[in-house]
C-alpha cells in the first residue's frame, strides 16, 4: 500500500520519532518510518525493545498511542518550531512502500521452548503448523494460549491482533496423556521446581486473575492469596476446577494433579442460608450462625488468615491498615520512614532495604560515586488498590534470593502511588529526571498493572530506564530480569572504570607536572630572593663603605686644615724634618717645629690617609711605639724623638706601620 504524505506531516512524524527514540540521524529516522509505512507507533516499537516497558506493557499488551493527525489535512499538523534546527530534505510528496513486519514468538510446551519468527500477515494456524513439526503434536490436539486478547481462531491474521515484536505463548494438550517418568520421585522433584500459572475467575464480578505459584506452594497458600484479591474468606470460598486428587489444602501444587503450565479455576462466595433476606438481617444471621456453631470454624479462623472482623462479615477494606505513605508529606525521608515501617508490619522484616531520602539523594548514592562503587537504582512503585500488590510483595519482593540480590547490587528506593497527591508528585520527579516519555508511560499504567519495578542506570549525561517490571511476574522471571539489567550495567561499569582509571592517570601526571612546576617556581623564587638579599647586602656594605670613606675623607680634610703651617728650613726655632715610610714603601716628609706635640705628627699622618687608630707610628732606633700613652701625653717633639744634633734642623726616620 502506498501512502502520500504532505511535507509538514513528514516533518512532524520525523521529529516525534526522533524525540521518542533518541535517534539523531535524520536519514536513519526517515528510513525506519518508511519501513513501517509512516506508522509512528509501529516504528517506535520496532526500535525500542518491548522488555524496556517504555511504550509497551509486558502483560497488558497496551501501547501508548502516537500523535493523532489526518494525513489528508496537513493544516492539522502542528507547525515546526521556529527554533528547530531541522530542515526537511524530502520532496513535498513522498510515496513509500510498507515493508513486512516480523514478529518473534517464544512458545513454551512442558520443558521445551520453541522460537518462531513470522510476518504479521501470517495466521495463527501457520504458527500451529510450525509447532506441529517441531513438537510432533497434531494441530487438532493443540491449544495455543497466551494471547493478550484472549483465545483466537486459527484463521486470525496476526496483524489484526496488534501484537508487539516479541511475544510469549504456551501450548496445552489436555487430550494427550502426560509423559511417563521412570522415577516418580524425580518427576515430583522436577514439578516442585516448576511454576504453575493459575487462571482464576471470580464468579460474582466476572474478573480473571493470572497468578504464578511455584510447585512447592500449597493449596492453602493459593486460597489465602485469593482472599487478598477477592476479600472472600477462605472458609467462604467455593471452588471449581480443582483435580479430584486435590483433597487436602496442605497438599502442594506439584502433587495436586494440576495441568502444567496453566490451569483454570473458578472461585465464588459460598451461599448463605439467609441469602434472600435483607442485608442487615443477613449480617445478623451470620453472627448468630457463628455463635451457635460448635466453635470449630471460629477457632480455626486465625489458621486461615481470617481475623475476628472478617468472621463478623467485615471485609479487608474495612480493616485496611494505615496507608503506606502519608499524603502531601513535606519531607521525602519521613514519608519513606513510614513506608518502610508499614511495609515491615504487612510483609515481615525480610524485605529490600529501602533508601531513606529523596530521589536526588538516591541518585547521588547510586551514580555519583567512583565507577567501582556505583550501583543500579531500583524504584519500587506501590499501589494499595492493585490486586497484584499483596502477592508481588509477599512472594516476589520479599523472597530471600531477591532481597539478597537487591541488597548487593542495587540501591532500592520506593514510593506509594495510591494517593493522587503522591502520584502527581512522583510524576513530576519522573518527568524531571527521566523525561516525558517515561512519565507518560507510568501515567497511563492501569491500577491492575501495578506494582511496578523500575531499573535505572546512570550515564554520563542522563539516567536511563533499563527495564520496567510489572507486578504479574514470578520470582524466577524477576530474578532473570534483574540479572539481565545487571549484565548491561556491568558492561557499562567496566567501560566507566577504564575511562576513570585513564582520567585519574592523566590527572596524576598533570598533578606531578604541576607539583614539579611549583617546586621549580619555588626554587627560582628562592634563588631570586637570595640574589636580591645578596645584592641588598652588597649595596648596604657599599653604602657603609662609602659613608666611612666620606667620613674619613672629611676627617682627613679637617685634620689637614687644622695642621699648623709647615715651618721653613731657616727658622729661629729648632726644626725637625721627619721622613715617614708608609706600609706601601712610599715616604712622607715634612718639617715640624721641635716645640710641636706628637699629636700634630699623628694628625699629619692621618691627613695623608693613615688614621692613627688604624696604624702605628714606630721609631726606627730605638724601636718604640709612638702611639703609646706615655709618649703622647703632653710630650713635645724634641723630647719624644730625642735632641737633634743640629739645633735648627734634624732628620728623624720614624717608621709607620
């Protein structure tokens, strides 16, 4: 069949398909839509696996409807946003040819599984013909069960059933005898490990329940679970369909003779002798009957899980315990504390350890740690009004194997959707953290499809919903789906660990380089500071030296100016001519009056650059230090150096050291 679409329709479908699937390549998106004859929902179902639970229900077979539009009226399609970067490259009219859609079937018969792949244009009878060749069972003896829409005819076309890509069916052969076993004990042990699906019809309300029980479960346990679903006390239950061998309620299902893997039963309320009376009289009669009986039923009520209120005609809804979670709780941690306490009171202490805190805190605990310490996040969504809640919690969620596996590999967070306010609050959180597609999926779930178990894996930029597990499951199936999610997470975790190790190695190298650079800067700064200190010290010393030289020069000049004038050779007074040898070998000569004091000689020498406090003035013969006090104190030159031979002049040869 060929479909002619307007360009606006093509643009709208392509953008919607990309938004739902996350595919960024426009050509790939258009190709996938063409293969599905521009059926948006079918194209999305072909890309997103069914078990992810994003667009399809595992048990309800429902899909989220795609956007409604009329291809013949392009004006009804919303115009693309002006901010969109999408530019259609297809012509305004496009003719596409629908490719056949392939459907996968896994058919279970006793201990065998047969995989069948057919086009959706085939019929149910063609599946049976394939199974006849595989299982060696005549088509006339074969009942093919497990269709989402109920029993179907062999002539039914698969396309008309609107099936998802992956489907699970099972074969019943009521007209064929069960296979013989060489060992009864071995067959019994095998039956104990099998799971029986009981299709139980509630007669009064015409409602059907599909319940899974292990072969080791007893008939009494089945009746108690049915009481939780129908509010019919065990002693008032009237059953049809049990095998004749099921005579004792303590008998396990494997020994009761039930058909495997599926068996149909009918339950109703046992008629009361006063059924035709008014409702008030009927309740009064029930009380009278219990009171006047021999007491056996009343005494055994607790054995069947019935309390006093139920004996007197009260239903479980009238005796319902406090809600799992308060409505409009301000603090999520307080709400989860009450949820955990109420869950323990209802189902016992053996249950998953629920994370106490907000959903954001659970994300931090599970995802925003080192890659080796990360875990998957399991979100349990509870609903008290669902008929599956009690069975799922008591048999699946509280099973020791499930509890242990969740504790080791998951962070488990819970929320109660029974109250509308709490439901709206969770949908807001879901839309913020997971996107509108997941929020819409949970919003469209029916009450009987709860509880839900969401498996979340954290990625670098977003949080991905790996799986959505509904309440109608078994312990083995729940464990398999948890393990499958764990395999995906482990593969991603190994990549994250590798990337994190490489990043840490790069950061370590960078830190080492930064540390070496810092040490180099410190060494250079220390050298520079030492050089600056040395230069400052040299400058200081140079300044001191200059100041000392200037001071000495000033002293020298002052001494030189203060010296008396040198006497002439011809003078009335006796004159002494002194020749002083300096340490460098040079000689200083000057005439002095014999009446001059020795201090004048010292001042003369000092005026030549040899201060007397740094140098000594020695006489040659006899050798003596003129600097000593006994020679300096008020001694005149003639007494200090001796009388000259010439009264007018004499030569003395002191030595200056």
